[in-house]
């Protein structure tokens, strides 16, 4: 199964970069995958999954969470404020905090719920108009604001532009994390997760290389 191959590639990339074995978390991005493929990876023992839509995740994960112990769900797609409560109930970690309004909504709901998922601030490192994420020049201010609201910000996340060399984006993200004292770096997908690990990724988000091409 592909899972063994991806795990081996992560382990090799950790070793090549003199990183601690097991220091990189594999988020298996299961969006739009046929259920039997996800089930196979669950049965192989993997527990950390990523979804990019709250609605899709809410439709399919509660049953699997009841069947398999210890499932850990990460939201890697954009979050609308009207879905924030549902997202906070479903996900252990949200990778897409990208604006002050969402930070204020999460802070208010955290008071209500008495807990809050771990958060990554998504940075639009390529400053692409159509893409979610705070602009690099506004990232420090958003991180400061989220911390002032007592939100548990643990890192930063990026999705490099499709046609760009991802390396400069990974480095820019690492720099933003470092100057804000954030240890978490959510970067690297199917085509570039090893390069991301070389640049310090702590969380890689791998979909198609693990499950196969998605239905679209
Ligand atoms: C779909 C998705 C991934 C996984 O992409 P692959 O190229 O299939 O590995 C990673 N991160 C985000 C935010 C995604 O939406």
C-alpha cells in the first residue's frame, strides 16, 4: 500500500535533513476520495486525516470516528465564519486562520465551547488574488492579534502557487514562523513534501500520492 511508501519517503527526508525521526506529521488528505480508499488507510492504522470542506467532513467522518479509535482530523481548506462552530467541534486542528474576523469568531466560540482547536495561520506567500491566506506583510499582525485573543496558534501554513518553485515559498513561510516564535510549519503536498521536510515542515498534507487521483 502507498501508505508504507509515503511513510518511508518521509523517514528518509527526515534523515537526510538530520531531523528527529517521527518529527514530521503526515496528514492524509482524504477530500473527494472514494470511501474504500480511506477505509483501507484507516485499517492500515493511520489516524491523522485532512479535509478541505467542513460539510464534506461532517458527512463522512463521524461514522469512521466511532469505528476507529484515535482519529485526528485537520481542516486544511478555507473556513467561513458561519461554519466555524461545526469546524471547532469536528477538527483537532485548523490550518486556515487567515483574517481578523475569523480570529474573533473562533475566540468567541472557544469561550462557549470551553476549548479550541490548535491553529495555523495560513499565509498567501505568493500573494495570489484568488487564494486564501493572509498576505505575508500582514501575517505578523494577524498572529499578534490571534495571540491577544488567547487563541492557540501553533504554526503557519502555505500553499505555494501551482507553477512556482515551492522552495522560496517554504523558506518565506519558515522565516515568518521563526520571527513569530512559531514551531509549526504546515507545508508540502504530494509533489513536494520531501522538499518541504528539507526546509523544516512539521506537517505535510499528502492526498493524491497516498490515495490516488481524486474524483472531481
Ligand atoms: C487537496 C489539498 C492537499 C493535498 O493535495 P495533493 O496534491 O493531492 O497531495 C494539501 N493541502 C491542501 C490545502 C489541499 O486542499
